[in-house]
C-alpha cells in the first residue's frame, strides 16, 4: 500500500462527510478480507441496509415489508437474502429482530 500522505485530498472540501446523530460504518475488512465475495447482490444490499439502520449492537427491527419497499425488492427477495446471510454467518434473525454479527477474524 502506498504512503498515505501521497494520496489526493478531498474533491469537494465544502461538502466533507460529517457525522450528524447516529453513525454506521462498514469495516474495510468486509471488502479487503473478501467477505463480500461470499454474498449475492441482494445479500449485499440487505447487509448494507441492516448496517445503516442498526443500533450500536447491530440490531434493527424493520419489518420485511418495510425493507422491501425501501430497497425496492420483493418480500421474497428479503427472505432469501436473510436466509443467505444467516447461513453464511453475517446476521442472526429471530421474530422480527435482525442482528448484524461481528466479522470473523479472518476472511476467506
């Protein structure tokens, strides 16, 4: 990896991203550890959504129907993505409660 000081600065200094209220983030390890390679595009979409809306413990309570409407996909696609994320160990789901799990130490 190159020297950080040689990286270019922001493109638009007037609109630098700042945290207003709550904040969520996706670990770089999700990409660099190649965890993303394990997921379908719908699973990635749902995973990113759950990270964005979850609390500090990764928990969210959006209904399947509400998520489907927001993400512009079917409830069946939500169910399929939920099951895929559960099987692959990215989330847990029980009775309307979604929890994004911490990534394992090593990727695949």
